């Protein structure tokens, strides 16, 4: 199995190298310079040439993310073996799988809670509980394995935090929290599904005890796919999980570029120390605020093996509004005085890339229509960055789809579909950024509908 894993990793890296070489040739980083004698000023005029060069150089702003993604993919096995349990499931600290919801989709919750309980039972996990924290009653059955926490309407935090952060902070209140300081909390979204590999990875992580906070990989194409466009566009998130997120957590042990809001593993004592009471400025991107605050307070972060399953948004508009919330939320985090600026270098690069995206996306048309002579070093950077970005989508497809389930022909086609979806993804991301620009304040927390029509209204809960 180890040989097979290493072989797949080498083949994957060979594909990455081939794509980089192709992009370097296309960008002019390798081979003859076809534009060496080209004079753009005489062709386009001085003003237009200046604008074209300015737009072209703006595309280099995400180069740090490209380098970190490359390091994460190249330095660590891209096809790791499924984690094996390092200790018995009957011993060790207690786990609390905590899901926060408004209770808008109760059938989805009941189905996923049952599936997650089945996974825990399948591997013999005994010392655990599932908590559903909700604004509205979802009527989950009474069980020692399951706890429904209803956040009172009148509950107000000291800093008047709102939305998901408010609910998470309510769980930490002295008269609500039932966990010991040595217990661990695993944060899930309402559509998140555990897998055997993720639960084993969590158990190994907490029993190892080296780090107080951790996160793992989430994939988005394992069950029914409602929207192929948004699912393919989300493949880049899988690539980034294995790329820069894994490198930052596994090598630097710092959330340099923030992290996601689910598949968070946190020691209870640490979460109580950090809290989620960040005020309004930490209420939109509470996950980012939590991670950077933990870094600021000196906690060490680690990478959790295994993967969890989620779904991409079901519509293009939900996808755009989701990105809008991310941009606005991280914008609020960046300008918060609660976190020193040295801990916000990563998100500052993300923000600058987002803010210039409405301009840089025009290069999709300008580059082929208005070629420009460039220094070879610039062409190499451009080719490298474009190749890594495309490969993140391709690699996300490789990890998300299965040839056994789809057949080899469909699998190969889907693995290279990102070549077509990349410009679509950039346009959708740009739309989210523009909406974030137009909205000075966000007074609502957009809820993405991820309940499919085949979720039955009579989900039978078999709590063990």
C-alpha cells in the first residue's frame, strides 16, 4: 500500500511538472522570445501600453499563495494512505462533534446526524457526543449520544457578537458547557459528513497531544451533485487544502492563510480561552478571526489526516453570495484592532488579490488580444502561477471523483474539465468581490441551502 501511495504521488507530481513546463513555454519563460522585437508603444500607444502593463503585473499578487500551494503538494504525499488508529477507541479524551445551525433544514440535520453516528459506531468510538446548536428547535430524539442546544433569542454576548459566532460562544457559557477542559471539540457544518478516515485522523491527532488546534481536508463531490458548475469551481478548495493549508499547518504550524469553518479540531480549554465573542467585526468570518486569535495567543496548529464530505452550493447565486460573505468577513478581520498586523500578512495578500480581481480578470481577454514583451523572469513567474492555479483544480478533481463510481472515461474528462471551468470560476469570484464592494455593511448572514429534494421528511434516528 505504501508503494502504491508513493507511486500515485510521483505520477501526480509528474503531471504538475508537465503542466508547469507547458505554461512556461506558452508564457515565454522557456524557448525563443517571440515578442523580443515587438514595440507595444508604437502598436497600442503610450497610455494603453501603460494600462496593459499595470493590469498584467497585478496578476502577480497571488504569487505567495502559488508558492505555498506548490510546497504543500510537492513536499507531502498527495495520495496518503488512510490513517490507521494508533490507540484503542475506548480510552482517551472525549470528543464533541458540534454542529451550528439556524434549524432551517431539519431533515438535512437529522439525516446527517444519523450518518455521523453510524460512522462513529462503525469504528467502535465510544467516548463521544454530537451537539446540535440551533436557533430553532429541530426535535432531535433524546439520547446520551445527542444533545440539542437551543440558543435563546435574548442571549447577548459581552461584545454583542452575532450569527454563528454568537451560537458558538453560547456553548462556552459556564451553565451551558458540559465538556471538561481536556475534551476536544470537532466543528462541523450542518451538511458535513464524517468519514472513517476523518474520525481516525481526529483520534490520532488528539491522542498525540502535540497541538491544541487542527484542521483537515474537505471534499465536495462524493454524494449527489446538484450543480456541476459550482462543484467544479469548488475543486480548487480541495487543492488548497492539500496545498497551502496543509503546508502551513503541517510545516509552519500557523494558520498563515486562515482556515475553514468546519473540520476544526480544538481542545476545549483552548476554545474557552479564545472564545468566539469577537464583536461584529468577527461575526462574519468567525473561523478566520478564531484562527488568527489562537495564533496571536501562542497556540500551535497541526494538520489532521483524513477527509470529511460536504456539498458545494446548489446555485450560482448562492456561490456568489458565499464568496461575498467571505470577502467582507475577512475584510473586517483585517481591519480589526484586536489582532496585531503581523498575524494578518496572509489574509492581507488574499484581500489585495480579491480587491484587484475585477481588474486582473480582464487579462483573460487582454493577454491574447494585446500581447506584451516581458522579461523572461516575469514570464517564468506568470507561467508558474498559472500552472499551479490550474493544477489545483485538476488535483481537486483527481481527489474528489472516483473512476470506480464514474468509469474511467468520465473520470478523465472530469479531471480535465477544470481547464474550461477556471475562467468561469474567476468570473464568479469576481462577481462576489464586486458585491462585497457595493455592500458597506453586512447585517444578515446569508444561509446556503444544501438540502436536496431526496432528503425524506421521515428520517428514522437509530441512536446507539
